[in-house]
C-alpha cells in the first residue's frame, strides 16, 4: 500500500472556515483489531479464562465482524505472523478483503531483551533487535500493510541513578533509522507508553514520541527515504493508544491535536483506562466517556481520515461482543458529535467572554437529550 498522506491534518482553521469544515467533514470509522486479544492468555496473577484459539479460528472470528465495520487486523512478528503462516493472512485478504494493516516487530517479550531492545547497551542484543525490525519491515512490504508500529515497551530503566539516558535514546533512534534505511519506503508508527512492563519506558509520552520522529528522520540516509522526506512525506508517525495516554495523565483531545499539528497521526488505538493506573485495556467508553467524545471531536476538527484500532483485553467478555461494543460506542459518539451545533461551539471557544458557561450547557443537552425540566438556553 502507498504511504498515506497525512498533510491534511496540519491545516489551521478558525472562525467560519472551521465551522464549514465541521459541518461537512465526518470521521470515517474504519476499524482494525489486534489478533493478540482474540484469545486472551492468563495474566500475572491468574490463569486464562477462555480456551486458546488457533490463528485460523481467530481469523474466522474476525471475518465474521466485517459487517460491523472491521476492515483490518494488526499482529506481531514472529509470534503471530511469521514465515510459516504468512500465506494464511494472504489468503484471507484475497478471499474476504480483511487485511493486515500493520505487522509489529516483537521487541519486548523475549528474554534476550531483558535490558532493552533497540536501546540495549549489549551490542549482540541490540543487533538482534535491529535485525528483527528489518525482517518485520520486509514482511510489511510483502503484505502491503500501511505501516509498522514499534512499541518500546521493554526499552527503559528501573533505577534512574547513573543511567546514560541520552545514550539509550540515541541507540534506539539510530537502530530505527538503520532498519528503515535497510528497507526504505515503510512508515514506522511509534506507540508511546509511560511505564509497564519497564517501570520507566523511553519515549513514553506523546510529546517525547514526536521528538523521536524528528530525530529518526534526521538520521535517515537512504536515497529513496530522503526523496520521500523532501516531497513532504512523513516516514515517522504515531499510533497513540488511549489507555497509554491516560496512564501518562494526558488529555486525549489535546494530545491527539498535538500529533495532528505535525501531520504525524498515522493510526490510533482505542480502549478506556483510569488515569495513572496500570494498563487495563478496558472496552471503549467504560471509563471517561467524555474524554473519548472530546477526542473524536478533536480528530474531526483536524480532518483525521485514518483507521481506528481497537486494543482491548476482553478477559471476561466474548471477543465478538467486546469488539462490537467498542465499535458501537464509537459509532454512537461519532453520530452525536456530528449532530452538535458546530457554529455555536466555535463561537463559545473563540469568544469565551461573551459565552460563559454556554459550551457546558450545550454539552449537558447533547449528552442527556431526554432530560426534562432544563432551563431555556
């Protein structure tokens, strides 16, 4: 697949231009899902609650959800997609149209990555991580995916004393750049997360991930990659996950708009999460539904037109029901934000001194349309 053009996210709009955009643009809810949570395993403190499914069974279940809006899948190399089963994913795409949108290098699980992967100070380990990333990028090309997500989940530190943080960040960025130059033409999307499994993960917040994007692109040297950069194509993007953002106490609308400001929002992961808590991967909308609502409205304002990836851990809910609930919630919120009085909302934001409390009043009536006895607005 050609690399998607994200430059439309950077357009600045105010006043009547913003109102016209909000009245004419609607988010296209194209859903993707990770094959890893179709058959949740046990956790740190409990056994698995469901029978394990083969990859064939997972794909069959996913195909059955296409009528709900599921259009793509996400998976890791080499544990979920590898040279032995790649033809299975190709045949599913050919037969049904359900395709992999990303293949992720698994750089966090293996024992060899105990002290980090791309940032590891142990050269043979870092070399293994770079080589795995290169192989994964090659398979992304073969599978015609949209991008490769990279999650630095095990790259970080436990005890900050004496750590050479700059060197670790340099090693990570240089490793990504080396892999990208070895397989030019594949966009990488960083997925930030502040902690877990490492107590502290490098490039763990939205702002830090944006800095990494700039750093890696400045290190690229392949002619094809440089040509794309010169044409304005971003080769480094972000895949922010709602749960990870809330773990970092980030405001969703603000953080998503920050990524769009720089034209780097290539994909999104949706779930729900208490702020500052461990990574729970709850169904979308279970916690902080108002944050999800504001986030979708921010994406509508920015003209986001990429996928909505569902990343949940449905340990006690059948995966079909859990995914359907998540997609239904996003559809319902999208319908509501489309029905809002955009002109009045823009007026409230751009002229706050003349509209004190009016935005809050508008949202009360939008969120509880059946309420009676409310004051005249």
